[in-house]
C-alpha cells in the first residue's frame, strides 16, 4: 500500500482510496481529493511536512498526517 506521503516530487499518481473516518475524511474530500482523481506531487518539504500537490487545476498543501490517509496507485 502506497500513500501520498511516500510519493516523490514530479510523480503523477491516482488516488485509489481515502482511509480514515469522520471529519478528517470529509475535509480531504471537500478539497477535491476523491477516488480516481489524478494528483501531481509538486514538492515535499525536507522533513516531509507539508506535501504540495496539484489537484483539479489548483495547488494544495497537505500535512504529512493527511497525506498518509490517501492511498495511491
């Protein structure tokens, strides 16, 4: 199982599943990250937090803990 946290800068990945529950999962989905969407990883900070991605045509920064909840292929 790979997560968005393990993706490298320059990778384009497809979201396969969003784990977690409740408000956290709902917040991630409200940002436009849903199953089947392609995500481009722009940058990863030196300590891994935050992860900068491009999703649905806009740029987004995710905390490491949130990126770990997003499974990718």
